[in-house]
């Protein structure tokens, strides 16, 4: 799994399943994620890399605020849903 800092990921397990987040920090087995709403950049959630799915989008985190992050993820979410629909089970 190729997740780098700033990658937009989709949660595949847990209470936040289906939500889109940005990877704030990446280690071997864990990624810390934030969405600017439930999980702020100041207190990201630690998540196992097996429980996320990377997308093709990467966000630059320097100068990012929770408000900007929330808006960017909201804009990217419909695009990611369209990709899932067109490449889903047919």
C-alpha cells in the first residue's frame, strides 16, 4: 500500500468507515488521519494501514487549517464516489 503524508484515503473499517481523510503521518503499520471535522489536525486518529484505502489525490499540508481541510475533502468526495461507481461491480 503506497500511502504518503498528504494522501487522501478512504476508511474501510471502523466507525468512520466510508469517510475520507488525509494522512497526517505515516509509519510502517499505522497512519494518523484527520478530516478537519471529527478528527482535527491537532489530534489525528491512529489507524492501521489495512483499514484504509488510498485514493489518487494528495494534499499539501503546509499551512493547512481544519476549515480548509474539511472543504477540500468535501470537494474531493464526489469525485472519489464517481470513480468507485464507474470501476465498481458491473
